[in-house]
C-alpha cells in the first residue's frame, strides 16, 4: 500500500474511534445536567402527575445504558429518531439547519481565508513597517471585540445609519441564491472580522520564520523581487502551519457561531442545539453534538493530511 | 374655550393617525379639564374611527420562541407559540380590553342560578381551514382532550373542574363539580382553541377557525399565514397575509422594527424606550397587565415559618425603587398579593405597603431570628433583572438590619432545582384572567403550584365561597378579605407588576392595548391593519 494511502486510512480509523469516544462523553455530559427532559419541558408548570406521565411517555425511566445503545444503533442505521419536545423528525430538521450552517460558514470562509492569507503575505513583506502595523492593528481590534458587540455595531452601522441590509438574517426555503447572500451579509461581515486576525497572524509568522532560511537569501541574491520570493519560495514551506490554523477557524465557523446566529436570528444548527439543550432534548443534543465532533475531527484530519502532502520529507519517507 | 376645542381636535386627529399613545392622549386631554374616563373613551373612539385598510402583509417579530416549539395548542407556553396559536385558532369566547367576555365560536353563554351548569350556543357556519364546520361535538372533544393528563395541557387545571359535558344540536352543556361564576373567563384560556374532532388525531395540525391559516411553519424561525377566505367576522383579519418571525434577541428585535423588517414587536426593553422617542416611525405601546415579579418564601420552612420574619422582609423591600430601576418605570408597585387593577373586582382601597426600615427592624427583633444570613436564591432568568432586583432588595434589607444575603444560581435547571424547592427564591407569574384562577393556581392549600406553601383554612374557605357568589359586590368583599390575609400572612413578596411594553410602526392601524395579554391579548395580527 502507498504510504500516503496507508496514512490516510489510519487517520480515518482513528477519527471514527475518536467519534465513538465522543459519543460516550456527550451522553455522560447530558446525563450529568441537573433536571431531566420532562422537567425541562414542563418548566415552572411541572406538576408531579404531569412529570410522571411525560417520563413514561418518553421512555426516560429506562436505564441510561439501554438508552445509549438504542440511540447508537439508530445512528448507524441512519435513524436519528424524533425530538422529544415537539415530535419533529431530527434527521429532517438537522438536514436543513446544517445546510444553513454550511452556507454561512462557506460564505465567511470564501471571503476570510484568501483575504487573511493575502493580508498575511503583505504584512510579512512589509514586516515592521506601516502596512504591517496597520493590518495587524485593525485585525487585532476586530478579533478583540466580543462577537455580539461586533454584531450590534454592524447592525447599527448598516441597518440604521446606512440602511442597506436587514438585521434579521433568516434564510428560508424558496429564497434565491442572491436573496440568501443578501440575507447573510451582516453575519458574514461579523464572522470575517472575528476569524481574520488569527489566520493572518499565523500566515505572517510562518512566512517570517521561513524567511530566516539560507535559501531565501539565495533567492534574494538571485535578484528576485521580494513578493516573488515570498510567494514562490517562502509560502510553499509555510503552508502546513497556515492550513492547520485555517482548519481550526473553519471548524469554529461551523460549530462555534451560536452567538452570531442568535443575534441575527439566523436559523442554523447552533441555535437549534441550544434550544434543545435548554429543554434537555437528549436525542437532538446527542445528534448535533456528534455532528459537531465529526466536523472538528474531519477538518483536523484534513489539516494533518495537507500538512503531510505539503512536506516533501513526509511525502517521500525513506 | 375655542382654543381648548382646537387642541382637543388636534389630539384626536393625532390619535386617529396612531401618533399618540393612550397614556399620552389621556394625560394631555385631562390637562385640558376632560375627565379621565371621558378621555379614555374618546381615545378608543378615535382609534376605532379609523377605517381599517385591507391588504398587505403584516409582520410580527416576537420573543420566546425556539426550535422545540409545536403547533399543539395544549403545549403552548411562551409568547411565540401563543401569538401563533391566537392567529390560526379561536376559542369559544375571548376577554376584551375592557375585561368583558366577547363571543367567538360561542354566540351565547348562559348559566343556571347557582353557576353550576353552563350552556354555550355554538355559532353556525364556522369553517375550519381544512374544510368542515365547527360542531358541538368538536367542542366537547377539544375540552376532553385537554382533560386527558397525557395531553400535558396547560389548561388542565381549568377543564378539570368540569364534571360532565354534553352536546345537543348546537348547544354545549358543561356541568361543574362546584359552582364557578367565572367559567366563561376560564374557557377563554388561549390553550382551548377548538379543533376538528378535538385535535385528537393530530393535535399539531394547526387546523382551526381563526382569521388566518398556517401556510408554513418552521419552529423557532418563522410561521407564515394567509387570509382564511371564509372567515366569519369582518372586524378581524384585515391584511392579506401575516408572518410571525421569532427574534429572541432584544436588540435585534428593536433593530428589525426600526429597519421596517417587522411592523410590531413584543417585550421592548424599557431601557431603550427613551431612545425611540425621537423616531416618528415608531410608537411605543404599554398596557398594565397582571404579570408580576416575586420573591417567594416557604411558609412551612425555618426561618420563614415565622410570620414576623416574613413581615420584616416584606417591610424591607423598596418597591418604588424596583419599579423605577428594574422596570424603567414601566410597571407599578405590588402589595404582597398577586392581584392588581388588571383583574375584575380588584379593591384599590387596600393601603400600599411601603419601605419602612424601622418597622422592618421591629418585626425582625420580634421574630427572635438568630442573626445568621437569610439566603435568597436567584438566577438571571428568574425574571428580567432578577439579580439586580435581589441586590437592591438585599441593600435595603441590610440597611434595616435584616441580614439578607443573595445566593446566585445558574439559569440552567433553575425551574427544577430551585423554584418550588428552595425555601426562598425569585420567580415570576404571568397572571390569570380572574382572581379565582390566580388564587386557585398558587395559593389554595392543595394547589400543586403552591410555591409559598401557604396553608390557611380561612383563606381556602373564602376562595370556595367566592366561586358560587353571583353578587358582584359581595364577591368583591370576599376577595378583599382574602387579599388582606395573603398580604399580612402569606409567603409572597410581590414588589412589582410589570407592564407589557411593545413597539409598533406608525403605519400599523387599529392598535388597542389589552391588559389581558401581550400583543393585544395575542390578537394584534388579527385586529390591526397596515396603512400603506
């Protein structure tokens, strides 16, 4: 077997094992929460009789181990069950919400990743001079703002002062592509502000690190322009650390943006998860938790593999 | 005199255009020497006089929705599902903004002399969105479903008192286990919308007789409706279509209103009302509802089993300060019983309890408490501003020498682990349409939600006696006696009643605030229209 193929297979198997372990952790974590589903649903209006009825109806009286395995079996057969709270089909709800999550994350990534890398290259080219200071200063400011503050700021600026966008960013079935893009404009701006600095700083640092090498000096002595040196010679060797930071930020864009979703009433997976956590809707929490874990594991695996492929020493082991 | 007339005409014109709130109108006209009652009537007339405009899409941005919501009327419990339910469904009767019973699916209500048997005549030709018309059997099946404990209905406590139901032609007869003069008010409960076959087969189908039928429903996101073509009442359902958008974030909600993405919103943050004053596109609406924020003590647990200590705590809370700082002035001080002017038969002559450090210190001394900290458990989600309110309470109590201390709890699990469990905590009540129901729900010795563990034989006796009393004046007297017992002996510290504070755009016509519930008792979309 080709060593790269073998490596990828190994990583995949490890990822699946990790996912299984995560499923156990998620289950235990939810079990440890105070109160149970029945209590969370009825809330302040819980009477002992209503509680007992609801527990019986939801099968909450079964032992935890039985509930865990029946759920795991369902996952493997593609059946996520129905939400305990409103009886909706979980797979169906998740499909639509996941689509929205990926759309938002995708839009933010398409803008932020190239922008961060280009800004990183420029900052490295002019390291220590005013373009570098300006880029670092601005991006560090935007990352330092909590997301909800950035979101309110953007809402104030672009819906009240200059009313060109709408504060509520719901994406609905039947909306055209451009209408969707228009709807998510504000959350995308906020997310770009939040993720830009991390990727930009890593690109800059990785390139400056490579710039110390002797072969860069050779390239410079050859008479190449500074930008060509960076783009052709330094950047390919800085890819591995940049990719791993990019992947980390992509994962964040998929799983970590619930605050932004809430502020913009964006109907994606994060809000869906939080709604169900507060109601202790176990099957939904577990399913979404597992999806988020899978996204993290997959993106990190991808970063590893790209890192290996970008490094000739790892690509062609002796 | 002429000048006054001109001013009055001008103000009436403003009111007709929806540029002046009721409060503003009444305030300014009474300054001209018009009586408050007349001013209120003039305002209502002005608001009604405006001709409803037909057409358009009316949009409501509302809080309290989640992807866990359902269209099942029995399970509706927060502002979003409530407004959605009110838009597609209809109950037998409603309670109007003046507190009167208004006929809907029932066209006539009558009772026997001792209020133990009630007859509802069903209006003919009430069409469901899915076809067919309302029958007396549908009404009975609906009420029966809510009595089934498996349905987990929020109206279970209401329908439980019905011992026998029967249908004959278009007449529904309900026999009660014990007399209840308030039954029509209870039957107006928003859960009790009539569904075909009682909604037994598919309770969440969203098929009712309301002015709008559900077109699409994405729980916790948006529900869209279109006009029910054969709706019976031309005074409701003016827009061609309506939409309910769930916007849980308060800032986003007001931004959406200002940007014109929605035409009305609920729960406007009192803090920003002053900031909206300059915006001529926005009108702020308020109504003094029955909702209240409370601190509750268990009367059967030490140290709260000592009435002197309870009185010490009641005396050491500064109600005026809480209304000012926590509600931003949008509310009124409470008087340690859960009833205010939003209820029929309320007695406003009961003296208002005030902060009195000396009296508090005296009660505290009399209680013989050992001086160890008295713990008040509170979470941010107990009610908006709960932690700040508790801090103010502790500060004023400590100033009076009462060693009140706050224990901060997480929101998560608060309603299962702290409320109704801990002996002293913060909570809230949304209120009920009539006094009997509020007291029966939480202050009767045997009530399941007796969250103050208040057990008083005399009080229970009066409560039951009041139910069968059809003479309004006598009934009011009984309720006054009960209020005084609760005020002086109960475990309830009720520092404030919170107003409904809502926002609408100026182009929304037909708004008449209703103290019974948020968003014109849930009917804002049905009763308002769009002036283009």
